[in-house]
């Protein structure tokens, strides 16, 4: 289990602390790319006047959820191998992390396939952009929160394995979220202007969803091998 340590002022600017901070920011941004792609696609389904508000909500809730998960990291890691669904049900047990990955993977596949269907068959070329079906603000935020929770879990586990001090983890996660927030409008605009890239992005998200399901289903193998 990882013991979270609070860092003193004299240790904050040591080379080791700064190096772990920089590495963690880079890792969090890289891991957050698929999150940004999903959020960008959802935001493009919102009316233009609500997109900035939804993006800000995503940034705030993303930072809060990751910070709360970081604070509970020791507890989360202690749940490894503590099966919520017993082995007698499916011949294998499922702990909290595996259930989150399974549900998140299924949701990601469902949303991505639905977006692909909407792009290929659901759009009428004769319809104007304004008349096409848009998401409500509430629907968009709920979808973003669900999938963000899944990616937050992966992000927090990575943070726990990279840095030893809670302050460094929180600072790195906040900086990474700000970076993703800053570039998400450009990514959203780029994806929307290039339908082929949007299809590739959705296919990538389907692959991520399948990967989450496989990892969640085989989580007991990883637990037993530790």
C-alpha cells in the first residue's frame, strides 16, 4: 500500500520533488488525451452558448474528483482484492476498481458506437446545423461526469505510483487539468472540422472501452499475481 506523506516547505523545491512533479504532469496529460477527446465530442453536441459553461464545469468537477480520490488513495488501494461481487457469481471476484472499469468501459463503448451511428446514419444532409438534435446542458454534464470518473480512477492510481507526497500529486493533477482545459476547445474544433478524424477518435474510444472491460474482467489475475 502507498503511504501518502505530507511534505515540508524545505522539501517542496528539492530536485526529486520537482522531477516527480514534472513527470506526473506529463503522464496525467498523456493519460487525459482520451478523456479530452470524449469531452470534446460531447461538447460539440451542445449549443454554442453552453459549450464554455460546460467546459468550465468539466474542469472544476475534474479537479475536485481527482483531488478527492487522491485524498482517499490509500483506502482505494486497500480495496484491491476485496470483492464486492463474490467469486461464486461469475467464477471470479470483482472489487471496486474492476467494477468501475467494467461499467466505464461499457458506457464508453455505448456512447462511442452511438456517436458513430449518429454520424453515419443519424444525420440528414438536408438538415441545417442548427436544426440537428442537440444535447441539453444537464445530459452533457452527466455523461462527462460518468466517464471522467473512470478516467480519474486511472489517473489517480498513476499519480500514487509516481509521487510520494500528496501535495505534489494534487498540484500535478491541477496543472494537468488546466492544460487539458486550455487545449480542449482547439481539439474540439479540430475534430468537428475533420469528420474522418472524428471517426478515428471514436474508434479509438471504442478500443479504450474494450481495454477497460478486459482489464476489469481480468483484475483478479493482476491481484493474485501481486
